């Protein structure tokens, strides 16, 4: 054959060989993994492999970071546990394949922290009955599927008290991602808390329609400030942009999701709340290890340590602190229930009658805002 | 509507529109040279991530802006190499660049999500001391905002009043003529892309370092495509782009205000405005606008380039 | 008799497949090496990473099924670009067309939830195609009247479609329990899945339509006319071919196919209409079609390879601690590598 043809042939053979070398290990690896697993479990494997998935980045100084810290606490408390973590899994579709991969890697407990993960996790729980699934903030239950959450409404009420005391313009700003049931509940609790110390306080809500659209968050914060709000708070994944923007306009702010948020608003920070679910998750993991796990609709609040108030900022007055402490004491004692009736919505309809209380499983699907809130529940 | 709210719209329009204008100017220069970069979104993301990380690492926002600009220029150069030297399809190369930008920016910014940076300092104007903080902070712009309009004018001047600009426009109209006149169409295009990349990079920097002061994956949220629409809307004229950028951004600010006014206009439908407006303007004044487009862009759209 | 090369453009000598595939393979290897370098620089083990990608995709039935799930919409969005390209039109509007198709199917799913699947699914499929075709009709009209180039108009309409979808999701179809999606579709509105995997009927639709496309282009009069228009529009028009009609029809057909992809995604894959569910699938389809030279078989092979890359990234983030989005770098470098060698990447028929 000619030199050119021979070179082409050799080239083709080389490439084919390289491709084969590249692909062959694939088949052998999976087989190897399968045979290796039982050995390691008998020998020195971890006592439990936990898969945790987050909707965003675990260093967002917000919700995902708080959840990440809580998950990592499990490992601190129970060193033989191994944790596989996945970040930035926002959508259902990615969640399913991520969880499948985790289970293939040996995970026997899945902690799904994003709101959207509930249904994929529920479906997979039916496919893998020997894996325990815990979801944050949902409401579904199953034989191997349960959920857990803090008790944000109480915390929001207290933050509302702080805001109501601190405001001069009587306008509070709330930057929200979506008009989601939980978000509206938080806004309502916030406003109710503010109203309890300042009946003229109103909360203006601005939606960004994204969990992490930083530019829109900055736009929304500015818009609220330009409408006269002098205390800003938020329900988005990461509070960083909202806090920084408020700080740059010299406006007070209150943080949510994670205690790491305070660094973004050193001067005008009032207070904030963060999820501190480390002990709760540790307990849940220990029940899985002991095989004593049962599906529980787990909710816990500040008293149990699931949620923590952040330290106060430098400009907070003693009056404000006292008011907040009073509210906390009342809630702990049971004399104050945040969503006890009568509660009236923006149109004047009575949503919670006198003597009744809004129950927790409805809080995730609220579609109204209390009187005193400016903005649409849609 | 209170005067604070009205002034607020203008202020937000400038804050938010600055990065849009820089990005549009960057795309505009490239398109004037006859090169379409559909990957502008990716360029913005990479420059935002680079700028943010460098700022977080060094504590110096100016260094971050510089890094972002260079990152933008490098991204554009990748596109340029494929399209100019390897004669690749511009649309495909641009889209590939966009995906490249998604991945590269995520990789660069991975360790810096949620980092707290020293944002670009905002400058106090003299004579504002008496005003309440809320008002004063409306006009406390950073240096990039102050510079954006002068830069747009500079780009206009470069394109219309210098020999270099003449060369760029000539290449955009007819690369063969330029070649015949002895100048290198290739190197002019590379230069235009480099400058365009610097400008787009500054746009990305402003978003992450000065305005949002944060980095998260895909934070540009389609801003690159709005910028491309803006270039067409502005008839490839830098001065018109200023007005367009302000218009598009003011609409967003306006929509946020509407949310609390009880006026139920969907923020989504309002956000379609830049694109529909551009399309409308193209359809109605199609003839004249097409004449305003650099002629060799037509070859891109016909698939011969 | 003139030698074959000098006869009309209709007869073309097809290159044999093996060397072409191997040349692609070589280019891909260059790309993988570059990506491996990036991984190595950031302290990750490149060999282990590639092993993970391959193991999680080709090394298990589940992995393979995930690859096929990823591939299904790509088949259709690539075809949506291929059809107009045969008459020389460029359709970058796949994103928008598939979203509009999805929206219209969603309307049917939500409004007619009570209907049985054998009635509801074809209705949804039909509406999906209508939605996509309608969205492509606008650029078609604008182009046919010489007003706006279809590249620009299809591009601009993409974000508009996404915004309209969001408007519907947060407006008429809003339910406070679901953050950014509509209520989950009823069982009868879900495309049936195959063999206990997540692969849905969309795969069959995609393959069937590609086969149909291949047949029409090569063996029917329409195919011949389309190729004529694409090859030499002036001559074709002088010969009496209705260019305007073909422009609109070709774009609408492309849009319809993309709309069907949208229907398959919301009905088969997601089971609801999510905000921003498309995630670049339309643009990826453009790239796949372009890589494949607009050929049906090429589209199948190329989308398979691209899907391996995309699906493989999932395990990578768990085992190698790289963000999932990094897999886009590998995808892009592979595309760059192919783009840098224009000799075997020109769209086969448009010129």
C-alpha cells in the first residue's frame, strides 16, 4: 500500500486502540466496585453513608450553607459516618440522578435539603425501601420517607418585633424569591411581629422570581428602599446581595437562613436567624444507625436549638432587645402563638378565626398575605 | 409616586444598565467588524467570576476589574481564533463559547461563592452632605458607572473618527475590499474582538464586583442576550446604545415598583420588552435597519460564514 | 458521459463512514486530553474522572438509560435545526419553540386531565407541534417577506418564550405549593416510560421522525426540491420552486419538531411545566445538528456522544468534588476541537 494509505491505516488503528483503552475500564470498574463493596462493609467501612443534596452552593452564606453545616455536624458527632454531598442540584431531574448515584455509592440515608427535592425523593423512596429519605421543609410522609424543618415562623415573628421597634418610616422591606407558601408565611409572621409593637408598620414585598438572581436582588432592595423602607429582610437563598445593597444605602437589615450572613452588613445589621439543625440531624442519623428510625414529621424551634437568633448589631437599642426577648419568652411559655386568630388578610377576609390557630401543615401552602403587607401574594 | 421612587428608577437604571451597556458595546465592536458572538453570556460569566475571585483573593477591586477585562478579551480571542483563523461557523462557535462560559465560570468561582469582597468604592459627590442618606446614596455611583457614558462616546469616536475604526467598519462591510487594499482583515478583526472582550469583561466585572457584590453560578441570567438585542436595537451605534441600555434597565426598575402599587402587570411580560421592541423595530424599519447593519454580518446569517 | 463529479449537485459521493468517525474520535481525544489537563491543574485525578464518567454512563444499565434520557430531546431539537437547514435557513430558536410547544401541551394536560391517556397524549403531542410551529411561523413570515433574518428573529424569540412560560406558571397555572412549576400532571398526561427506566416514548418519536426525515430527504420530490433550494436558491427559484412557501413550511416543520421535544420533556421527563426547564437543550440541538452535518444518522450518534458527556458529569461532582457545571467545559472543548477543523464540519446540504 502507499505511504499515505499506510499512515492513515496506522492512524486509524491507533485511534481505535486508544478509544478501546479508554472505554474498557468502564465495564471493569463497575464490576469491580460491586464486588468490592461487601468486603469493605465487613471490614472497616463507615457505619453509615449519608448522601446530602443542596439546591445551591454550600458557601452561599444562606440556606444551603446552614443545611451544609448541619449535615457536617453529623460527622463531627458520629465520626464513623461518611457523607457524600452534592451542591447546585436545583431541579427535580438532576436531583433524581444525583440521588441514584449516591445510592449506587452505598448511601443508606438521603438528606434532601431543597424544597424541589421532595417529589423526586419520594419517588425514589418507593424504589429503594431500604434507604431512608429525609426532606427539609416538605409535608409528605412515607414508610421510609419523612421530613424535618426548623420553626421559622416563630423566629420571623421575633425579627418582626425587632424591625417594628427599629423602623422610623414604619415601612419594612421584604425581598422574596417566589410567592411560595412558606415565603408568604414568613412575611405574615414578620408583619404580625412588627405590628405587635408598632401597629402602623407595613411590609412591602418585592419578588425577584429567582432563588439566586443577584442583580434582581440588588434591584429589588433598591426599589424597596426607594419606596421608603428602612429595614430590609429577605427570603432568598443567599442574603449576601440584599444585605450588601442595604448596607451601601445605609439602611438597616435583618438576615435569614444562616448566621454567616452578618458579615455582609457590619454596621446596619439588626439581627437575624439561622437554621442550626446539626443536633437534630445527628439524632436522626443515629436512629438510622441503630435501626430505630421511624418516619416523623419533625419540627423544632428555638427552644430545641434548631433555630438560633444571631447576635445583635451595633446600633440596636436596649428597648429593641427587650422587646424581642419578651416576645421570645412569650412564645416559649406558650402565651403567644404567632398564628392565633383573629388574622385578617389584605382584602379583609378572616383567614384564622378567633380562638383558632393556623396549623403547621398548612403553612407551606398559604396563598394570602395579612393586612399591613403591601404586595401581591401571587 | 414619590420623588424618591422616581429618582430611584433613574438611579437603578444607571446602576443596573451599566453592565448591560459595557456588554453591548463589547458585542457592538465585534459585530462592526463582522463577527457575531452568541457566546456573550459566557464571556460575561467568565469575566464576572474572574473579577470576583481576584477581588476576593487580593482585596483590590480594581485588580478584579482588570482581571475581568482580560478574561473577557481572552474569551473573545478563543472565538476569534475559531472564527477568523479556522473559518468556523460563527453561530456554532458562539454557542460553544456560551457553554464554555457556563462551565468555566462555575469552575473559577466555585471557591468564592458567598465570599465577602471589598466592593468597588462608591464615590461621594460634593454638595450632597446635607441630603438624607437615602437620597445621597441614589447618586453614589462607582467609577465604572461614571465612565460608562464617556466610554460609549469613546467607542463611537474610535469607530467613526479614527483610521482604526474606519478599518474595523470596512472589514465589517466588505472584508475583501480591505484585503485588496493591503491591510490585514484578519488582524483588524482580532483587534476588534480583543477590544470588545475588554469592554464585555468590564461589564461582567461591574455586575459582580460593584452591583451585586456576589458570585453565583449563572448569575448573569440572560444579560448577554439582552445585550445582543440591544446592539441590534441601537442600529450598531454606540450612542444609541446608551439610550437603549437606560431604557431597558429603567423598565426593570419600573416593574419592581409596580409590584407594590397594586397594578397587576406581570414582571415576565414586561421583561419581554427588550426583545419584542427590537424585533418590532426590525420588522417595521427593516429596510433601513438592515442597511445600518455591517454588510458582512449578512453572510453570517446566511450561513456562508 | 461526464464523470460523476461533474454531474449536477444532486448526486454526491458519500464518504465512507469509518474514517469520518475515527477522525471525530481523534478530535474528541484531543479535547479529552485538554480537559484532563484542566482537571489535573485543579488537583483532581483526570484518569479517575474519566473512569467515573464512563462507568456511570456506559458501565451500568441505569447509567445507559440516563444517557438515553438525556439524548431524547436532543434528537428532536437537532432535527428542528436540520429541516430548515436543508433549505438554507438557520434556526437558532429551538429553545423558544420547544417551550411554546410545552406550554400548549401543558394547557391540554391541565384542562383535559380527565381524558384517558390514549386520547390525551396524542392531543398533547399535536398541540406541542402546533405550539412550536406557531412560534417558528413568526420568524418564517418575517424572513419570507424579507423583513428580518430568521437567525436574529428566532434568537430573539427564545427568551420571550421562556418569559411567557414563566408568566403562565406564576399566573394562571400557579399553585402556592409548587415554587416554580405547575401542578404535577395526571397519570394520563404522562408519556409512558419504557422498561422501568426514565426513558419515555419521546425516544421512539425522535428516532421515528429522524428516520422519516432521512427517507423524505433522500427519496421524495419534496426532499429534492428542498435540497435544490438549499443548494442554489437563485437557480431553484428561477426554475419555479416556491421559495417563500418552503421557507415558511420548513421553519414551521422545524418548530413543530422542537415543540414535540418540549411536549416530551414536560410530559415524559418532568411531569409538569417548570420554569426554565429547557436548560440550553435547544442550543445544544443546534450544535448537535451542526456537528452531525445535518444528517439523520449523524444526529443520533452525535447526540449519544454528547449525552454521555452531560450525564457523566453527574457522578463527577459526587466523587471528584467538581461542580456539575464543569462538565460544560468538556463539552465545549470537544466542540471547539471540532470547530477548529472546518473540513469535515460544513453543513452537508445547505450549500
